[in-house]
């Protein structure tokens, strides 16, 4: 095993290992697929092992690839930490906000207002599971979401702090009987099937939260469906399939559908800020101060008396305050 492997080769390997798809990995790294494939072949020559099994339909890690992955992540994290320490304000801070509504969007907009001289670049990942992989891969600096739904091995490589308990809601067709209510009791959803991102690996933490909320209540999670990318595609599929959707009370507008808060109990979506260990950047400090102000002004971390939250989420959120 050579001691001087270029970080670029390890970053290429990590990107393919996370996506198990050369085209998507190349797009995420902003390189041509041919260049990415060359880097993988060069890395395989340098380590003396095949790292991926490729076919026309799939890509998978070999045993040596599985063995190399945690080492590659640690090396890249160290490089990123070093870069952050010595060039902390020379580049924009890349912040995942998920969608142009909700907690992360509010934080970013307030941070931009508070520090107009700091450059924040917004990204729109559909879930924290996918965003966490991008943070570890160096393609994102910061994201937000439910940390209790992450793989513990992934969470152990990140830092996080509680931000908000978002109230959950249900998105219903305007002709749905429950859409006539101002608030929908959770038990009234018995017999319903709700879309909660099943089939999208990037939002696995959200699907897991839905499964926990629906357990024993006669509410079903919609069958796995291929990942839906972008708000426009989401609106089109939801309307076409006449889905009801598990959502938060701050959600994108969908024509012909109504958003209703869920009550009795009030289910909560726990939101934390998540970043890679060792991150140092003036913009990151601005985000922290912005969150402090929003939590104080709006009571974002106040738990309602009738709030519902899984035990693991409660522990992580309360211990991190």
C-alpha cells in the first residue's frame, strides 16, 4: 500500500462508494465520468486491489473496497479540517437547506441578512441521510435534519446541535374528508396510506420517523417509490398519484392540496444542525449566532406538553442543548 495516495483519488473513491453509481458520483464531484473512472482505476493500481464490482446494471464494493472506505473517510476528514483551519474565510460556506421553506431556510436567510459580507451557497438535498454522506465526502459543509435516524457510524464522524422541534402535518387532497378540518387528530388517519419518502435512501431518517409514528395506529407508509428529485417533480407525482403526504407545518405549496397540522398528540420532527468535525469558517459562526437568536425569540426548542417524540430523538436533542 503506497503512503502518498492523492486525496483526489480517495475523494473519487468515496463518492462512488456512497452513491454506487459512477454518473451521479461524477456529477457530485463536478468532473467528467471518464475522468472519475480513470481516477478509480489509478487508485486500484496503487492499492493493488479491485475496489468495485461493475456490471451494466449495478456497482458494488468489493471486500477490499469495504475495508478501504473508513480509512479514506478519516484521511479526507483530516484534509478538510486542515484546509478549514488555514483558509477559513477564503471560500463560501456550502449549506444544505433541503427546500426553500422550513427551519434550515429560515436560518440561512437570517444569517445572510446578519452577515451580508459572508458568502453562503445553498444546496438542496432531499434528506439528511444523503446530505450526511455529502458532508463526509467534502461536498457540503452544513446540513440540518433528524440525527437520530443516521447510522451511528456516520453520526460519530459528525458534529451536531439541536435547533428546533418542527410540528408535523399531513398534506391532503382538497376533496379529502379530513381536509375540511383545521387540525387532523392522529387517530383520524387510521386506514390511510401516507407517502413518507420510502424508497429514497437519502431520506431514510424521515421514513424511519414515519414508521415509528404510525406503529400500532393503523396508518401505513406508502410502498417504496423511486427517488423524486426537485419540488416540481414532487408536486407532479403527488397530484398524479393522489397521495396523502406526511410533512411539516412549513412545506412547499402544492396546488389542489391542503396542509393540516396533526394533533392528539402533536408529532414533532427534531431538527439539528449537522457539520463535519473540525469545520472552521466565519459563516459557520454566523449560523450559530443566528440559531441562538431564533431559538430564544421563537421557542424553537420548547417541547409542547402533548408533543410526541421517539425516545432516541428526545435523548439526543435534550442532551445536546
